[in-house]
């Protein structure tokens, strides 16, 4: 739930201490605050929280730190009183138009009877009022006064109210966001381009006066009923030449304003908090043009954590507008339109729209969206001029970004295991060049089409079966896996349309969609927390497997593919609270595995999958570490059925590495059930056997994430038994061993939702042992609260990405209860 705002007098006290602390050396601040706050512990925490936010802000820019990662200050601000009905100068406030971190914008009308005029009045927050902020408003007034352009909203007036609040009076523009206007009027592509050129002209006018807008988006670009474009809100604009500010300000501009932005339209350098330039606005213009042309934005950021959003903006290359324009769902926008409806808004058909965007327009947009600011158009005018060249039928300045450059940037971010990807792309590009030349020969059209299909099929296989599997267990691999998924989905969707009755292709597609689902949201492995997307991918996988099985009913590969995906679907269904559906999916999977084991006894891999299915059946029957039906007897029986199967496979030396890991896991599972049943000696024997197997496995695989995670769990299980035996100091040592291992895994792959939840649970265990009053503890309530708060923060971040996860919702409630028991 959102944090309640401070009362105004409390905020002033907090702000004053914060500003005083900034003047001290970092090592001296805590001692100063201890004395200044006396016995007011909440005040001490709030000031230190602000200081912590300040310290992590890029280049010492607290109030202008990257907006995606710093919202702490705005959440603490006291509410502003409404000014509805009041007068400011000759203007009567009519209604509120908007409210943000820096202030409020009102619609007002002139009330001195000289003439009728409607204006927008912007007031700075009274809690931010200071000499510095007043100087900042002078700067903003000078910025706006310098911008005289027919497509930029005019500054009319400005000043300070009678009670000391700074304000600006702006031209009020009654219009519609440019994207909505174009769709409502069904403007074709050429007319959209010409309207966009007017936006570029206005932005270029600002750039000539050394002003960068920094928050360009459709909501700041309105179109009036008569088709006039108006650029709004230079409220976070930045002067590129700050020497112009010397008459107005004596401190750096970057320390004077709360820097906010819109992540969906922000350039990579903005979200990283780096220096900005005219190319920053060019990037935002590129996003807007992408949306005007294709009907969607290049990135889907809804529900992502700040770190995930930054990762996507800064590292993932967006698809070309032409490749997304024909999709049936609008990605990254608030609306969902069919391909036909999107095309109709552009007065064309889906196939014609795709062809219209392919080529120059794709290239122009992608040049504006390059990650490296130096490789974009260096001005809005050059951007507009290239569009004009396209409209005139002339060659454009933009050139497609080379594969070599894109791959070099990617290799710089993910050096491990990527050289193979580079080889594949280079070979495919060479092949594509060759086939393009050969395509001119009419007598070879059929052979070329087949070769292209095989190339696409080979690329999908290589990405998902070779490259993906090579990096899956490397630290920090989640982002790279996400990139592979993003690149592969388009290929797979195209292949599936032509799969026909080819059984082998149907099986490849089934496996590919299953791997995509795993990365998107399967809680049993590193994933992106997108459970609904995972379920959709699994449904596609099941459909392909069923089609292959129908073609060849006795084929074990098709039945195995179906069983594997049913098992994966059960994982996600259970994690999202669909217990009945999860049970049905897992029962069907185990039945298929059992049949495969009986019919193909020589295929030990089917026995291994049968054992894994039994383990998961036990998990969802009664294991408290998973969503379950609370049937401990059924869970123990399933585990006891799986254990001899795994031991038999170990003796037969089948799949030795995976079997070795699972032998440690099954003994941990049986130990958990024995512990729940009160059979402590049996639990101790099972956990001890599990830990010994896991220590050996981790020693043999020191860089294997799963091995290290299993070892940490082994430490936790032994710690749990030590707590029950009253050996609290021994338990604390084991819990800390586990916590250190979990934290290292999390830091190496911060986008991994499963790792985040595991670290949160580790904090919960430490908090319980240190000071939870409902159990034997070490009497350290302060340390316990610290661990609980950290756990709550991590879990809230994960839940914000995937609010359908009942597991994180349950854990958040658990932590809240612990904090309540300790008085918050």
C-alpha cells in the first residue's frame, strides 16, 4: 500500500535536517542525526532514507537522479491544498488539470473583465519553496520566454502569489494527443509523417536556443481541432549551455529540480542518469514516430521493476515497426486493436501497411532509436529532412544499423557464450545476401523459398536449443535469455503458420514454445515473472505436441513433449493459485511419463522424467514451500515413490549429473514431510543425507547456479532442525551460510524473480531467529525488524511485476504480520 504523506510541519523538519546533513562529511552524518533527532526514531529513519537516495543518485544529482529508480522523495511530500475558486493575479482557478512531483497545473480564466482568456497556471509545491526553487522558476520562465514558435505553447505571465508560491501562466491548449488525433481522423502514413515533421520543427527551434525538452511523449504533443500541433510542458527542460543561467542561479541546475520522466519514451542515457543532448529528444521523437506508424511502442514496460525497465530500454534492440504492425494485439499501448483495426486507422490494410513501413521508414525510425546517442540523427531537423527525402522519393541519409555493430554492443554486455550467436548471425546474413541475388532468377524461386524457410528454422533451433541451453546456468543469464526469447517469438510464430503436417517441425515448435514459457514465468527456474505470458506459450506448445501426436500416435517424442509441457504448465498454475488446474495438469503429465516408462523401459530418460513428475506431485500435494493442498501423507508417498527410481538411475549411471542433484533434492523433500509429521529423527537423517549429496555436487560444479542454490537450501534445512532442538547459535551460523549463498546468486542475476523471492525468505528466517516473539529467538528485535523490512521491500518489488502470484502475496502478508508483532 502507498506510504502516507507527511504532515507539512513534519516535512519541513525532515527537509531541514536533510539539507544540514548534506553539508557534512558522510562519516559524520549519522552522529549528527542521532543528536538532532533525539529520541525521534521515525524522523531519523526518514532523513537517513533521503540521504541514502541522495547517495545512490548518479553523479551526485539527488533531485535529478534517474527517475525510474528514485521516487522516494515524491512519496514523502505532504499533500497540497486545492486552490479551486481562488484568484491568482487576474486569473480565476476553474479546475485542476494535473498534479506531479514538482507542483500542480490548473485551468484558469481571466476574471478582470478586460477580455476573455483561458490559461494554464503551474504552481510549484509549497513544500519545495526556497530561494533556490524561486531561482529555478526564473530560469524556467526565461526558457519559455525564449521559445517563440507557432507549434510551442506560449508563456503568458509568471510571478509569486500573495502567500509566496511561485507560478507560471501558460497558453491553454485544447486538443488531443497526437497519436489519438491521427487514429481518430484515420490519417494515412504520409499525413502522419507531415504532422510529425511539424513536431520536429518545434523541437529544433528549442534546440537552437540550447533547450532540450527531456519529456517528449504524445501527451505533451497536442493537435487542435483545426489540425495545429502544439508542444507542451517544458517543465523539466534543460539548458545545454548552463552559462546562460549565471544571472539567475548560483548553484548547478542539476541540484534544483525534481527530475521526472516517462520511461516509455526515455532514452537510454536518461534512465542511466547520464549526460543528455539534442539526440536525447531525437530518441523520444523516434519512439513517438514508431507509435504513429505501427500503433504500438517498441518496449512493453508495464509491470516491470525499475531494474527490468532499465535493462529493456538500455540493452534490448526493439523490433522494426513493419514487423509489429501486422500483429493482432497492440503491445505497449493502453489499447488492444486487431491488425485490421490498426490498419483501418491508417486508411489501409495490414499487408499494405507492412509493405509501406518496410524499407526507408523502418530504417529512419531505427536510426533515431539507436542506443548510442552519437549514432542517431544529431538534430530534430535532420530527422525531419530525412522524412522529407522519403516523401520525395529520394535516397535517405539513414542506413540500417550493421549487424557487426549490434553484435559488438551485445558482446560487450554478455561476453560469455555469445561468440556462437555472432557466428550464426554473420553466416545467416551472408546467406540472405546470396539468396537475394539468386531470387532474381525466376526458375529458382521455389528453391530459394525453401532455403529461407530452412534458414529461419535453423536460426530458431540454434537460438533456443543451443545458445539458450549454453548460457542458462551462467550468473546473470536471465537478461540474455530474455533477449533470445524476444528474438525467437517472431520466428516461431512465422514458422507455426507453415508447420502443416510435418511432425518433426511441430515437435520443434512445441519445445521452443515450452522454453519460452520457462523464461517468461516458470517459478522453478530463473524467469522474468511474466506468468500469464508463460501460460500462453505453454498452450501453444501443448497444441503443437497434440498435433504431432495425432499424426504419429506411437511416437514417444510427441507424448514426451506433451507431458513435459503439461508439467511446466502445472508449475505456473500452482504458482498463480489455480490449484485444481495444476493438479489436473500434473496428473496428466505423470500418467504420460508412467506410460512412456512402461513402453520404453530402455529409455532411462523417461524414468527420470517420471521421477521428476512424482516429486512435483508431492510438492503440490503437501509441501509447505509450494502452493499445495495440505495433504502431507500424499506428498510423502509421492516422494517415497520417486526416491527408488532416482537411486536406480544413479546405479545405472544414467544422466549422472542431473540424477546426482535430484537425489539430494528428494531426500530434502522427504525430510520436510517427516519434520511436519513430528518425526524429527527421520527428518534429521534425510536432511543430513541431502546435505552430504549437495556438498559433493556443489564441489563438482562450483559455477552451477542450481548446485549453489541447493547447497544453500541444505544449510537452511539443518538450521531449521537446530532451532527446534534449541541450538540457536548453531542455527544462526547455518542460516547465515544460506543467506550469503542466496544473496550472491541474486546479485549475479537481479532480474530473476525466483532468486528475489528466495532471498526474501532467507531474510524472513533470519528475522525469526533473531527476534520473532512467537518462537525461540536470540532477543535481537532490532535486527529482526531490519531483516523483515528488507524482505518486504524485495517481495513488493517482485509482486509489482506479477501481481497474480499468490506466493508473493502470501509472503508479504507473512512479513507484515511479523512486523506488526514487533511493533512495526
